C-alpha cells in the first residue's frame, strides 16, 4: 500500500533459510520515478549485516511494517507493537545504534554505493555495463532527452541529423548549457506588460465587415485561414475568433459572465501578445484556439468533456503563450533574464504565461471572466488551465507527455473503439491527460494543416529562431540552435526533423482517441512535400548562390514559399505570398 502511494516502505521481510529457519531481514523499498509522476521503479535494499549483529527472535513476527502504523522515528522500527519479553529492548538498542550511525547522504549516493558493490561481485561484462550506468548517472542532464541514432556499436551513440538535434536542443533544453565563451548580461527584460486594456470594442459581431463575417462563418473548419484573419483584422485575430468560438461554445453562460467582459478579456490578452514576434504572436494563439475548438467538436471528445472542461481548454489555448518574448526559455536562462531567475530555470516561459494571464484577468472587474464563479469552481478551472499551459512545455514532451498519452490512447481508446460507452474512460485522471494531449497537439498543429498554412508557419517559426540566433551571435551568447542560421538553414530539413521527432507519434496517439483522419492525411502530404523540397535542394546544392542578406533572404523565402506551394498544389498563391 505504501508503495502504491509512492511512499517509502521499511520493515522486515520474512525469508527462509535453506535449513528451513525463518529470518527477518530489515529491508527498505524506495520508489523512483525518473520519467513520470507515476512510480516506475523500486529500489530494494536489505541490511544483511544486521543478521550477524542481531538474530531476531521469532516474536518479531508481530512486527508491522513501517507505514502500516505511525512509527516513532524515521529510520527506526516501530517499537510499540512489541512484546515486553525483552525483544523490545533489543530492538530499541538496535534502533539507537542505527540512529547514531545515521549519516546524511543523498539517495543517489546510495544508488552509487549499491551499484559499485554489485560491480565487485559481477562478471566483467556486467561490471562494464554497470560502469556505463554510473557514467550516465553522474551526468547532470539526466532528464534531458538526447537525440541518438542507432549506431553499429551500441555503446557509442552518434548524434543524429544536426538540424533535428538543434530543434531538440532548442526545444528541449531547459537551461543554459555550460558556457564555453561569451558574456552574459543581466539587464534583459523579456516582458513589458501593457497594463491597460485597449478601449473596449463594441460587440464585435455587429461591427464585422463582410470579409470578417464570411471568414468567421468557417471558424470550425480545419481549412480555416487564420493568416487571412490576421490580415483583415489588422493583426487582431484573437479577439475576433475568440468571441466567435467562445460564444459558439456558450462560454459566457458557463462562466456566468457577460459577453462584454469576455470581449474585454480577449482584448487585454491579445494586447499582451507581441505583434513583432513572427511566430509567437496573437495569430498563433488564435490558431491554437481554433484548433482546440475543432478538437472539442469531435464526437468522441464531446462525449468526454463537460462545459467547465470545455471552458478551461479554450481559455488555456487563448492564454498559453501570452507575453512570449520571441526567444525561447534556454535563451532567457542564458541571459539571466528576470523570468529565468523567478522560475529557477524551470518551465520559465510556460510558468510566466500561466501567471501573467491570471494576473491580467484579476487586474480589473471589467476583464475578470471568473468573477461570478464560486470558490470551488474557480479553483477547479484555474487548476485545469494552469495544468494545460504548463503541459505546452516541450522540455517535458518526450519523457512525460508523449509516453503518457501514447499509453493512454493505446490503453483507453483501443478498448473504447468498439465500445458504445466511451464515458467509462472519462475518469478524472484520464481527463487531465486528454486535456494535456489536446493542447499540446493544438500548439504544434501547423504541420497538420493544409499545405499553404503549414508552409507559412514553418517560415514564421524559422524566422523567429533566426532572430534569436542573430542576437546570440551579436551578444556572444551560447548559440542554442546553431542550425537556425538565416544564411544556411534548410527549412524543409527543419520540418522533416520536427515532424519525425515531435509530431508523428503524438498525432498518432491523438488520432487513436479523437479520430482525426483528415488531419493525418494532411500530415502525410505535407511531410512528402518537405521531403521533395529537400531532395530538390540537394540536387541544386552544387549551384548554391552566395549567401543572402537578411532582407534578401526574406523576399527569397516569400518566393520559395510561393514556388513550393504552386509546385505542390498547382494553385495561384498570390494571396498566400502577401501574407507569408
Ligand atoms: P509554444 O512555444 O507553446 O508554441 O510550443 C511549441 C513549440 O514548438 C515552440 O517552441 C515552437 O518553436 C515549436 N514549433 C511549432 N511548430 C513548429 C514547426 N513547424 N517547426 C519547428 N518548430 C515548431
Ligand atoms: Zn504555443
């Protein structure tokens, strides 16, 4: 029971000697959870020396394991349950000896000791393998997934494709790499809050131009063109699509707030996205929101989530990148940014997005969409929103979410496939995972969109990365993603790497649960497109022109996007070109 609760267990394990005698071995079991919240491993240790020092009389059979009743002191056996025939004294003495001999050591030191001891009595090949284990354990980056290609010699992993490695490095690295060179500045400030909402808009629907109205009529379609909305709303797509979708999902009714408050809130949140970021701006938030709404509208998902879940998913999508500075968390850590200091280099941006969104929401009653909720409901929805925003941290992508979601989808959905009763899968624990999975997929949905949108987003993210690399170079900072250099980067390669390492597995799992075959079709076609682009660029690489300047490159990229789209779809892409 202790172990199931994730707690240590200490007590006597009853063993039998060859002679048939019973032995009680002081033992300890420690749960270890390196990858997930659930315990996956248990370290079992037993003090065999104690056998020589202390031969327990059979009355110790009456011992209760530690944890089954409250013990007097950590590290000693529970003495209250002993007989008063002298056993108690022996045990008390043993406890005191143990207490005096206690030293303070980290659990990992004990793991080292156990492995080193095991090495001594092991055949050479086992000792060698254990040495490798020790080597890995000594690393300080135990939880940073590394990209390893299969190598002929398993002991010597080789790094994979450098672009993909960079993507992983940039996306997954939490904090600074060891500094090889360079100066660090402590004067950066990533955030400049716009404290006040823009003047409140009149109810939007009545104001919408024919173009906006026409576009928003398609707000639940997978082909929805958020880039076009960005353009015709003068870079304020979030408030428009936010009102349209959140009213469609009856959010004012769920939260008990009026439409005007919702509109004020959307306006304020949108004002705190940075329009100068090429990727992490309010159009990205609008895109993630639109995708979340699309997922929420899928039959299977609809059956599982209640109105409060729906509200929390939409709100999380709206706020999930608010006040993004256009640089990733690793950059903030490398520059000793105040946010990295505040959040101890841990999920820096995601923590900031969650915190700042609540801060703004509570800044004024006119924007407080939660103000009518009772305390418990508010706590519930707040917890759910924070959980989802934190789930967008890509540093947790490989070792937590995807494994969990894959297992989840495999376990729950396969069973659910033929079952008319999907509701039985909606346990509170499963719902948390489903909501995390939903926002994660929505956050990186762009490779799964129709090609012209996928291309546009690929260029937007690449440009944001390029700017970061340029600034890192300028300020002699560690370069987080060296492959994302404007003059040399291959965007098709970056997309192939991104799809291979982040998208395919996650969307496979999500498809198993949400049934989204249309999206999977787009993913396959887009992937094929990037492959063809890469092949084509290999063929012409011998005639590579001299490096372009930043401006030249931008217009070159527009042309490339147009060409790429035309080649693939045969469509006239003049409007796409304008927006790319
Ligand atoms: P977020 O910062 O919350 O948007 O998390 C998603 C991460 O995935 C971001 O760091 C993006 O940089 C990254 N990402 C999204 N789409 C792409 C893409 N098409 N290519 C490469 N990286 C991407
Ligand atoms: Zn995002």
